[in-house]
């Protein structure tokens, strides 16, 4: 496809067709402050931090909602643009708790990044804080309304990506807040706890319980739960999983995960986790090797088949296995055991 | 029935109104008339007449726009022009029944006007000071016809414009509207003909027409009056617009707080459909139009076109960035035209009489007439329609009659909460879109609040900001947080907590909110603050530096005391003080204990000797 040339503050940049000014500029390594922009979502134009001047356009359009056209002349660093962004940021900061050191998003926060870029110093404004108690109803994540900047990324990801629409904006103006239908706690809503909203929150308004520490290294892996094969990035610290993220670059899931993958990996370091097969001997479960265990199972199957016929054996396979594994399993039951009794948990 | 037959029937029906066989009493029954007690009056009057066996017939009309004179009734005796009686009370109504209905006499100055030539000292309606300078176009039938009677509308050239339009091509209709110079009356003033042309040329089907009847400015009631008093003019306007842009489906987005307007619209749609003025194959032309009413749920921001469309689609009413403009991607992603009620009501006469006729009124860039809801500290409040280019002075003093209590008029706020304050020194300003914008205000939908010397401009700014702050949808940060921040600062200033630098801060935030907001709500919300700072900076400074509010409005900044020289110790203030803060012996000067005083101002209002001093 043709590349489109345009300039930002005099510097020539190329954009792909259909790209917004913000996308093309960020891709070129030039930062324009933004909070409500999210590559996975439709442009929103809510935070107004990406306002720019564009020759031939009235007022200050937002870079996120304006598509690049050939020869477009964009200015991102004029005094007027800076002033509007800075005041907008000051207003956001005046309404935001200043407890960054104890925030779970410390140093990974888009608000911090944009505030630092714009040089927001001691606020001249009247400080305020919303008097809404945290929604602690979900076992995996918490919503802290005081840190919410109403960028609506959580709302949009729930509706545009997950197709669920469990949350939306309620009330108006300064009173507005993100809420499930009828103001219910999130746990009593249709929310499926996929955590996608948490992943897309630019501040610490949505955070995973107990995930405050920074990972030491990141490991890419495939989710062990089902056959879809979502790729995930695990944050590891001291050989424990401290953070789970979907891999944005992986075509299968494009960064999405479900409740199991995102919040169900704590078994990996559980004290109760089985690491070897156990065989019951004299009423006691005793650790065994895989060879011992498989030999035992094979011999017992043979015994049953000989004594009662293959039809006495039934197989129930799992969605945790891949399609190929499920195919092999039904082959084993039908051809190996000689039984028609095969079923799958997804059918129940 | 053919259109000509309909017209003949209508003429006959109207003839029965203007020359009735038995006395006809026509009561103003728009929401304004009802709120003023019209319904109760009418009922009492009917009972009274029945008791005395006086024969009479009754009907309802809409709003004439003379709010100050409500409740009103027009009485038409056989063979005489109608006479308008105003500020009616049950006693007054009973007396009129005897004097005028039975004896045909107008006693004293009980009558306001004659709906014809002046007679026996009662002026002609058109010569009333409030009516004289007006040019009623959108309001042409309001208060004249019975809004529930299609014949009445037809008898006043109703649907003549549509009939003519259907004999023209859509492009010719657009050309006629372009000639008229009509601009959107919802506030932004975009040329109507051009808006239609964009939509007509846009690709995509179906196309939609929307009537924006989500009138939300506090104190503005132009659209409500038209919808309640003359709903068919809006429907005819919609039919014209839909024909021009090529739409077969239309929505009327009307706020649910207008129950009477909704009821009358619904009836009018049924009447028009029944008589082939709406529906399929309108007047045999092959043109179809189906209208639906959509009720708004009380959000001011839904008057903004993109928020309005989101609301019709069933989503949260929040604006989105334009482009794409509705003409290309509007309702359900299809080409859409949105016109305001008043714009639509202007169209039938434009099509019937020609665009050049309409363009004969107004100024070079702002043609035609504009309605204004005249309110505040003015003698004759009400709804007026004047040619563009009229001066503010003419509106406030000639039509409105200036201050009712002899106070000095200080300023006028145009354009509602999105508008600005224009000081009295600029009252020679001709009213049109460009000139109002040049002084920092806007035409808006036509709110006009008159302020007198007892109005504190900081308090006015705070009042309007409170409205916009509460009505901000919350989507964009500058509007959501900026209006709140400015409101906080203004509240502080009014409460005596203003800080040095607050004025500059208000200017800075105001400018950022104006430039940075997503839609026109935020884009115009700072106007009341910025214009009052521009013209009344000294009042802000007095509040902050001197801790004084000379208008006597901001309680924290005023004190009451008693001038011992003029106080004669009548004890009226002391007896009426709710806090017992005033002490003193009879016939000796009294004293106010400022620690107990809650600054309610009762003593100030009650003292007949001007001995109570407010500072």
C-alpha cells in the first residue's frame, strides 16, 4: 500500500493509509501526550491531550480522531497547543490522588508519563477528590474511582473487543463514573472477569489484587487452559508469576485473555500442586514415576476390557487439550479401547 | 379529499371562529397559560356562565408570547372583532362576563387589546408596545389558531408551501431556501440551504431528517411555544426539508419535559397522515414521509447533534468528534439533516411566499427574523420575534419596557448558558450572528435575560457555570473538570474566599476549555465567565480584594447596619427579623447584631425610612 507523507512540526513522517495523525506520529517515535487512545479501540477524542494544529483545519483537532492526508501539516508543539494540553493535564491532576508511590501502576502509568511530558508542576487549582468508595466486589481486581480519568477505555474494550458491555458511564459531568447496569457492584453484573479492562486502564483506577511488585523478567508462553492457544507474557520474579498480560503481537488473541488465563495461574506456585503422579498403595497415596503410573493405568484398562468388554470403558475429554490431542484421545477410546462412549466437557 | 377541497373546508371552519354565532371565548392554553392558571379560570368561568344561563362556546389557543399578561383570554362577540383580556383572575373574569359578554361593554382598562382596529380607547393588538416592533414568522400562528385544529392551520396558508414545493424539484426547493438566507436557529447559524445540499449530495440510503426539539437553555421556550401552539408548521417544515434532502423517514427528538408539546405533536402527525399531508404519496406527489417522535430523557447535551443521534440510536447521549458530519454519516451511519424547530417553522412561509420575501428582513449576513425569550429584570417578559438587525436597546426598552421598578438596566445575557453578558453601553448593537459573536456572546437559541443594577455579575457567571457544569456529559476532560474548577473558583469568590490571581486563572482555564473541549457545550461554557470578566473585571476585583459585593447579592460580602440618623424606632425590622438580631427601644434607633445576622435582607426590604444600610 502507498505510504502517505506528512509533516509534524516540520519533520517529515510517513503514515500507512487509514492511520490517524496520532498513530502515525507515535509509530515514528514522536510522543504526543494521550490517555484515551488505545490501538485496539475506535478513536474516542475524550482526554483532549492530543490536540494539535493542522493547517487548513479550524480550531484544535485531536490527533487521534484525524486521519492523515497527504501533505498534511501538523504542529504539535505550539504555545497554544501546549497551553491547552497543560491546563487539561492540570485539571486532571487536581482531581487525581497524589499517592503515586503506593499506586500499583507507579512508573507504568500513562498519566504520569503525560504529566511529566507537559511539565505539570505544583497545581494552582482547587484540589478535589471524588467521594466514591472502591468497588472491591470482584475477587481478582479492584476499581478505585478516585484514580479514574474517565477515558472509557475499560468501557470500550468491554464493548468493542469483548462484545459484552458489562460497564458504561453513569451520571453526568463531574459526577460521571464507570458502572455496571443499575449501579450494581461489578461482581453482581454480567462481567465475566476477563480483566481486559484492567489491562487497558491507563492509570491505577483498575488494578489486579496483589500485583503491585514489578516483575524481574518477562516470559512468553501459551496459556495452559484451553485449546485456543492464547499467547501470554508472564512477569516473573523469584521464579513466581507476578503479572500476566496478553501478548499484543500474537495474532491468535491480540492481547486478549479470559478470566482463567489472566487470573488462574496461581496454581503454578501452589504448595498443593502435584508434581509427580501418585499411586495408592495400602490406602496411602505414594509418589511414583510417569512410567509406573502409565503402566498401571494401561494394565487396568486391559483387565477391564478382557473381563467386561471395551464398552465398559468411557472417555471424557477436556477443553484444556488441543484439537489434535482430543482427536487422539477419541481414537484411543474408539480404536484402542473399542468403546463408542466418548464425550467432551464442552458439550455438557 | 383534494387539497383545494381541504382548504375550502378550512376557510369555512375559520370563518366560524372570527364571526361566531354565539360568543366565543378563546383561552391561552399553552404550558405558560396553564401554569398561570388558565385551566382553572376557564373551568370557573364556564360554570359561572352556565349558572347564569349565558350561551357561549370555548376553545383553546396557544401562546401569544405576552407572558407578563398571562393568563389571557380573547372574547369574540358576534359581529365584533375579538378583544383580548389579560392578567385574569376569577373575580376579573366574572366581571368581564357581566360587562362584556352580557352588555358588550369594556369597563375601565380591563381589556388589553382589540384583535382588529383600536376601539373606544382599547388599542389594536398590533399597536401594543410589545407587539409593534415584532415580525412574527415562525410564531405567525401562535396564540392565533387552535393548535389541535388542522383546519385552523390550513386556513392560514397551511401546507401551501409544501404544495408548492412538491411542484418543484428538490434542487429548486434548496435554491429557494438559499435565497431566503435562512440560517439554523438552534444557535450555530449554519446556512440551512447549504446544509440540505450537503445531505442531498451525500451517498447512502436511507437518508434521515431529524427535528431537534430538545430545547434546553434555562429560560428559553421558543421551541416549546411553537410545538404547543402551532405543531403543523413544524411538520410542514419537516416535509419540505425531507423532500429537499431526499429522506422518507424523520424523527422529532423532543424532551420528555414537554408533555403538552408531545401530545400536540402526536395529534398533529395523526391529523396530517389522515389527510395525506404526511405518510405515503403525499398530496399525490409520490413523495413519502413517515415521522416518529423520540423523547429525550432530560440531558441538555442531547441538544448537540451528535449526542442527539447517539440517543436516538439507544446509546448514551454523548457527542463525538466531527467530521464525519451528519450530512455524510449521521443517524445509524446514514446521511442525516438535523434542523431546529424554529428553523423548520420558518420554512412554510418561505416556500409559500418565496425566499426573497424572507430575505427582505434582517441584515446582510443574518436574514429574516429571530425569536427571543425575553426574561429577567424587564417589565414585559415573553416570547418575541423580531427582524434581525434590531438593536438590543429596542428589544429591552421598546418591546420589553425596561425595568419594571425603575432600576438601571446593567446588561443582557444572550444565548443562555453558552452565551455572554453584553453591557448596557453596547445596547446600540444590532442583533445578528456576527455582531453578537464580535462582543463575545452568541445568538444561541434565543434566550435573552435582562440584568439590572442589583445583579452581581460574578454571581451571574457562577449561576450559568453551575448549569453547564451539571450538564457536561463527562466525556471530555476540559469540559468535565474545567467547568467544575471554574465553578469552584467562582463560588469561592462569591463566598469571600477569592484569592489573588483567581481572575487570571479563570481566564486561562476558560480559554483552554473553550479551545480544548470536544463539543460546543464545553466550547461555549466559559462565555459567561469570560464576558463578565471582560466587561466587569472591577466587580471581580471588588469581590476578591475589597471583599465587597456592591450589587448586594453575595451574602458573605455584605453587611447590614442601621443608620441611627434615619431610624425612628418603629420596630418593624426587629419584629420581622427571623434571628432576633435587631434590638432597640421603641422610638429609639435600633442596632443589628452582625454576629446573629444571617443577611436575609428582610429588614432592608421592610424599612420604610431607608434606615437599613446594605454595604
